[in-house]
């Protein structure tokens, strides 16, 4: 998944988005 997404918008899913 694109890790360039705003981490602020994905406070909880940011880790999953980055690892995925």
C-alpha cells in the first residue's frame, strides 16, 4: 500500500498501511 498517505489521517492504520 502507498505509505505516502498522511499518517495523521491514519493514526491507527498508518502502521498497517506502511507494513502492507
